């Protein structure tokens, strides 16, 4: 099941205690120390103001606290904290018994970091990240290297176990990571797509200016929105009538020029407070005007909603065009990360914008995002990672993930996955990252989360597993049944949301670097080989078709499909032969689809094709037609050609 919102009080208490020690020193109690929320909701991110009083001493400071993502399964809860500098705090799902086990957990992540280094930058837990903030524990960063400081802290806490309390929140060990030099990837994405202030500005400035001119309105907002223009004119006429009545009441009609009336109206329409200069205007006039304008807009909600959508679409288009080159750069670096993980025989299994950061200094200009060679994407939380190097024994990773970026395979143990995917378990692991990348790229381009509906199935999978554990159920059967439902939902949602964003996705094109293109070509070629082997297998199974083996092996899908229809029509061919030929036709279809896909990768690749191509690779790897009587169907434009061939797998 999904996790309930954790209690954040222990986190706040921890930093209140740290604030007290920094202010008064160890062992001293203040008269009062408290944390008051300044803004935000605890579930979304809050700023707290700390106040400490002790005698003549009064100190204040602020701290921000924000949960990072939401996981399922045996997943830690992570928070971003800004206390002097950005920190990531990771709270394990199960208490760590002692300092030795704590160090082993850090060592495991450090081993993964070493495997990924230097190609992929990582932030991993370090004692120094938090202990340097305790005044009497701080080492000189000028005299010692980071590793020397870290080892000194380990030795110190082994000698003096009482100091281990500074690694605990709520009397439980937690992990601290320093993110002082970098930006969270999700924050960069959100900053590109937040347009609320720009919508307000456009409404007050541009829409106000074009109100008298329908042609100018059509040029800015589209001629198809002429009905919106007429509604806007009608609404403004009502506003003017009420304004004139109010102005007559206060005998100030001559003081209000036309441009000022429009400015007041569009400020109110944009949800801003109209700036009415006092001058000769009576004091009660602004309040009465605001009150009657509020009533007017409330009585015309449908009209105001249409006006807002019209402005919003224009601003979104402008914003997308402004950020187009940055988005392209980010997409390339996401694919570069995927390539690097594959090259290191490692799957992160919890890729998401919350777990990634821009590997550059904070003061670097945003325009470098357009050039993927000037920065990279770093990783923050590595606890779900698994190494599938053939020379290393495969370990059981955490059965966990983030719902919007996870598949059923995230939640089932290795022994079950081996039975379901003989000789393919490594491919299933890295396809978990490919699935996540589909959602990440969609989020970068659109600012929206792709698999929100499908994500709601993940708690259901957890429940089904728990029920099976209690009743000696068959995990393989559960996985197969759930997979049908999961992939049906994922395909439907993929189709729906890529269709909604079609204009944006099909107009954004990227040129794939040669090594990434080669990665995708190999993935497609591997499936072509499987299809080719399947065709040979079906030819061997049928005595009639064996006579035409050479011709059928070299025939195109169109030729095979034509002969299939002709043989069906003559009524003399057995059902078994027709069935075998239909399977061959479908595999031929898939071979040709994959050949066409490989050719598409050579030029500028539209984002809609790129997402469809990756989705098809993941689906074809993870789902088997025989698992579910009501099989998922690939129906989006970029995938439907693959469906006919996949039906035969």
C-alpha cells in the first residue's frame, strides 16, 4: 500500500536542537525555542522560522523542509532540507540496528558510486554532511581532505558512541547528503514550465492593449478564438457600465481615462489588485469597485475561464519556444545517463527527476542547459540500484520504486523474475530504467507527469503480494495477472497523454549522438533476431509451409499477408497451416516495423517517435501475450504497427 504522510516533527526537533547547540553550545537549555511555519504545507514543502531565547540572547533563523517523491515497497523516505545549504535526508523504512550496520549501508552506496565514477556524478551519504554543523565536531577543511575528514568522523564516533546521536532523528539512524553545489533536476524542470506570472503579465499588458482591435487580438491569440474575443468585449462592456455608475455616484467620471479603465479591468481579471492612484478619487471608491468587479467576474465564470485558457495557451507556446533548446539538451543528457548506466551493467531502478540533479555549479548560467556537453545529470539516491555484471553474483535489490516511474517488476524478487524471464533478467532490470526515462522525458517536455493513473495500481500490487504471502499464493501467477492490467493501463495512458501533447511532441526533434543511436539500434536488432528465429520456428512446425521455406523467408510482410488471404479464400488450406502463416505474417510485420524504426533514428528524431520507440522496447521485453486472456494492445500512433507483430510472441 502507499505510504501515509510521515510525521515531520522529529525532523524539525532535530534541527531545533542543532540550532540550540550552534547558538548556546552543548548541554545548555534555552528558555524557549520553537519552530513556526512561515509558508507551505508539510506534505508539499514548508519554510519554518526558528526562534530561540536565553537570557539576553535572542536568535532567529529559517529552515525549509520538503519531501522528495513518494515510494512504494521497502523504500526510504527522503527530504530536501535547506539549513545553511541544501541537504538530502534519507530515513530508512526499517530502523538500522547499530553504527556498524549504518556504515555498511553507506559503504554499499559508495561501491555503486565508485562503479559509476567518473562518468556519472553521485551524491551519497556522508557523516561530514551533518557533523560539520556541530560546532565542537567541525574539522578544518583546509588542513584535511574530504576522505580524511570522513575517516576521522568514523573513528571518533566509534570511540565515543554517544556522539552517534547526531546521526539520529527520532532516535533512529538516518542518512545525510550534501547537495550544496547543485540543483535538483525536478526544480529545473518546474522552473521552465511555471507560467502563472507570465499569464498574469500577458493579460494585463497584451490583452489589454489589443482589446479595441479584433484583428490584433486574432494575431496574438489566434483567429479561432474570435468567439472568446466577443465574450471578452461583452464582459468589458458590463464592467464599464458598472464603473460608470460607480463613477457617477462619486462624481469622478472625468478623471478615469480609457486606458486606465482597461488596466483596472484586466488586473482584476488576472487576479491582481488594481493599482488605483488616490489623487482626487474618494477613499471608498477603490473598495467598492473591487467588490462589484469581483461579483461581475464570479457571475461570468465560464467566460473568464475561456479567456484565461486562451492566454495560457499563448504563453505556454511562447514559453516552450523559449526553452526548446534547453529541453533538447536535457533529453540528450537523460539518454546519455541511460547509456552510461547500461555500460556500467547497473540499473538504478528508481530514476526520477527527484533523484537527479544538474551536475554543474549553482551560479552557472541556465543557457548551458542547451548544450549537453557542458553539464551532466547526477544521481542522489542509490539504495534501489542493482549490478548485473556477469562476473559478479546478482544481489537481491530493494523491492521498491516510485509509482509513476515503476513497473510490476520493481516489486518482485529475483527468483520470480528469473522464472518469468529466463536468461533475460538483466534486460528486465535495465528496462525498468528505460520505463522511467519515458516518464522523465515526457515531464521535461510538457511539465506534466505521464503515468499518474497507472501509478495508482502499484499499491494494489503490494496488496496482492501481501495476500499471496499470507495464503501461500503463486507469485508467478499474480505477476502475470497484474502485468496484463498494468500494461493495459500504461498503454491507454501513454496514448491519451501523448495525443494531448501531440503538437509539442512531434515538433520537438533531437539528433541522437552516435553511441545512443547505436544503443537503440542494438535493442531493435535484438528483437529483429528474435522475430527472425520465430519465423524459422513456425516454418519448421508446418509441413506445407516447409515447401515454401525459402520464398517465405525472403518475402515481405505484404507478400505473406496477400498469400494468407488468398489461401483463406480458397478454402483448401488447413487451419493449422493458416494459423502458422498468420504468425509468420505478424513476425514479418514486426521485422519491417523495427527496420523502419532503425532508419528513423538516423535523422532528426521527433519526441513522439522517441517515446514510442522506448515504450515499445520496454513493453515487448516485459510483457508476454500468453500471460493474460485480455491482452494489452498498443494503440498509440507510434506503436500500433508493432502491435500486430507482438501479438504473435
